[in-house]
C-alpha cells in the first residue's frame, strides 16, 4: 500500500492544551510525517521509498524555444485514389464471403461477395449471358469454314465475330448458377459494409468500401480572420477525437501538401492540408481532430509538459520539487499551448524542478493526507 502524508503549517489549535494540567503532551496519534521545517514550509511529502514506484519524476525547467500555435478543428480523410468500392456486377441477392467484416485486411482480387439472381423473377442474367455467348459462338464456328471457301461474305463473318465479342463482354464476371463475383479492387482494410446477407442489389451498387492504407490527409480549417498568420505556418500537431495522444505531423513522417492560399477559402475557413503516413493503423479515416498549427518560434519561453499542469476551480498549479520527496504546490499563470507543452507566463523561475510525470499521485497526497483537527493548509 502506498503511504501519502501531507505536512502543513501548525495552526492555532495546537495551543488549546495550554493551562490544562490534565492533558499530557504526547504527540497526536495521527500527526503527519515530516520535520518541523516541513511544517513551516507547508510541503507535500511522499514516502521517499515510494516515489520511484509511483513514477513521480521532476525535471529542471529552463527557458527555450516555443512555437506560436493556432488551435483549429480539422479532419482526417483518405487521399484521392487510396480508396476503392466493391460493386455488384449484376442485380441479385448478396452473399458475403466467409470472414468478411469491417476492419478486415484484404488483398486486391479477394472475393468479398457473390451476387446471384437464381430463383428470381426474370431469370438468372448469368445464365442468359452464357446462353447468348454459346449461341453466338456456335454461329461463328459454323460460318468460319464457309467464309474460308468464299461461300459466306466477309461482312457476314465479321458481324458474327462481333456478336461473339459482345456476348463475351455481356457475360463479364457473371457465372451461371453461382452468380457473379464482387472482388476487392485494391489491397487494404474494409472500412464499411453497405449491405447485409440476403439483401437485393442493383448492378453497380456498392457492397463494401476499402481503404488502401497508403496515406491519409489531415485538413486543418483556419478561420479567415487568421489569414495574416497563414504564411508563418510550418507544421502541425493534432489530437484525434478518440485519443488523448497528440501526434506531430512532421515527426511522424508527414508534411504540408503545399503552401495554403487565402483564395482557397470556403465557408469562412482556409483549408490547410498535410499528408499523414497510415503507419500502424491507429489513424482512422473520417475522424475529426483538434489541430495545433505551428507558426514562428519564440525564444526564452518557460514551458512545461501539458501533464504537469493541474487545473483546480479555474486556477492552474504545478508541483515544484524542493527536495527529493518534498513538493510545493505553486500557482502559475499559463499561456499558449503547442499541443504538447504549455507556456508558463508567471510562477516559475529558471532552474526549478517541476513534477512532469506522476503529478496525479502528488495531488492525491495533497488531498488525502490526515491532518490533525485545528490544522490548516494556509495562512
């Protein structure tokens, strides 16, 4: 069990025993751990043997480079040509192939479904196409030797040949009885199934959509009111709506597609495009994002990781390490964020050590410490 203790300044309540001879002066049974100096400083104390196990890490903070950012909304979408539709080649009843489901990886040419009109009114178009082809082929076979002997004109022979080719095209991917086969046009992941087993479809109707996994595009929507900052955009970070992780476009291998122009504004926004490698498949086509457009950098800015800042009732705090296992809760004034780090405008000095990992445990120690009655944490 992890042991937390909070050391605070001694309150006036400690003098309540003065003048009462029937009270001894033994320490309070639930007095917090810590030295008298800790009492005076109001420090939060963690059991030194537990800080490593809890993952509490403090880092020295010094001024550095910080990118100006514009926080906007955006969307992840597939690049043109990276998606394919699996379509029905004939009208009929759909039967999905075994194992086909959303999220499944398929190779180009893989059978996704079959479509058959067997037993339907109007007959099986696959069977009709097969019969038409066989009839045209028999007629061509009959005329071929007659054409060689000059009995049948070249015109009639060519007409018979054309009918065979037309019947072959009409038959296409149709097969009698078993129906037509709908195959994956590209290799990738099935992102949607638009039909269910047993559903009737028309020729050309989409059965499934496949994303080829090659690359995705991030579109950031910059308000027209920020057009003056357009030229300074150098990169972007974004957080998908389904994740807490912030991803850097440039670090992940992406890039800005081209310098955006105010002339491309649509509906009050200027689209700014970045390419995104698909990577390990964690990025999902169609996802909305928070986007941090990175602009020109500022120097000598004090900043901390976003996870180091605690927000409590509209005010912001960090936890400064005064010595190993001893922490001070420090109010700060925050500034801009680049998605990963938060600018600190006041409250910290260069060289101070701030808890950047495990801050939750320090905050828990602050709120769960057992404090003797009459003690307070503030003056």
